[in-house]
């Protein structure tokens, strides 16, 4: 366990910031913040329809980006959704999301990764405890802790259907995980991660100190969390599926270099190296994009 060397909130709060002072302080303290009522009912319905289309026709997508659940023929994740769905691309650029990322990271941002996480009823498997930055640093070559994730809930996340769990305050330390990362580890880790995860003694210590939070909410809720906070989720044995659109924003000044722990970086659909210029501001609304993409 090593002390964190980078700020959590890189920008200075002002009354014009996209987060309140209280929200900013909670992000600084806990490593995450939960936002409600950012989107209208019409916007949420359009996003849900886009997610349904992605899941319903995985054969129309880049086959490498579609990850199935271990042992069952169910979609677990679809990566690079911002390049495969116009509305998801527009959502990633929305000021209600990207503006928060620019404020916290105090820089222009680009998308390091995007995906649709789908946890189907009865068979949705867990995502084991991990810090994203440990993987992004070791396997992707992300230099500093100047990135964050946003999970946009596209279905109700309840206490019982495998919501995201986080350990508050765990972002304050860097957990260097033991073991050598195998070649092309991503092929297995996207289904079930076994390397780059902390040992149980470390996890128990972090949880004893910070507790475990499991934010829940209706569709449209957004969980913003630091790149280094320890998080995971349980399996879903309820009949109620869980779906989240997931965007990773990285500071333009924090673009990837050579990986720090493996000889070859992960592929583009998992960790972007191309098109890492500043994310452009949107020129149309979410609903305008939804209507035009349906016509197309």
C-alpha cells in the first residue's frame, strides 16, 4: 500500500462549478459522489431504448467488443459503445457529464474507455474488487491518477440486483497487487478478473476503515467515482436485470504511454490511444440525437 501522490479534485471549486461545494467535498473525501435528476424522463427512455438495441443485436457490433458472461450465453459488457452508437457518443459528450469531468480533472478530457455493463437477471456474475487505476497504470500505461469514471444507471440499481459497491476513502492509497500479469490478460479479465486484484487481508483492512457503500437509484442516476477507489459488485440472482452506461474520462495531459508492467498494451477498444484529443462540446441535444439516429 503506497500513499496517493496526486490530487483527488484537481480543480478549485467556485460558485459556477458543475458540482456543489458539498458534492465536491464528498468526492474528495469518499472518492465518489452520487447525482440524481440530471436527465429528463424522455432522455432516460431514449437511452434505455439505445441500450436495448445494443444488447438485442450483438452480431451487428464489433465482435471483439462484446463480452459474454462466463459459462452462459448472456452479454456481460459491450465496449467502445461511443463508437458504435450515436446516442451513447452524444451522452459521453453531454456537459452534465463531461463538464463535471473537466472540473474535477482540471483539464480537457477524452474517453479512455466506454462500455455498457449489463448484469442479466439470475445469471449476472460479480465484478470482483479492484482499483481501475492499478490496471490502467500497469496494463495501459496511464501515468497519473487524473481520470475518473461515470456510471449512468439505465435500469433501477437496488440493494439486491448487484449494484456497484465502493469502499469510501480507499482512493487515498495505491494498492500494488502481487503477481505477474499474464500475456493478453484482458481476454480473461473482462469476463472474470483474477490478476490485478487485492488480497483479502488488504480488502478487509480497507473495508474496516472505510466501510462499504452501495449506491442505489432509479434509471438516470449517475455515480461519479475516482480512478483509484476500490470497487466491485455482487452477482445478480434476482429476476431484475441491471444495465449501466459506463464512461471513463481521462485528462488530455494524462494520455497513455507505454504500459508500466506488461510488454504489450491492451487493444484500442479497451484503452484508447487514438483520437485522444479534447472531447468536443455537443452541437445538439440528447433527444435531437436520438431522433436523428432512429431515422438513420
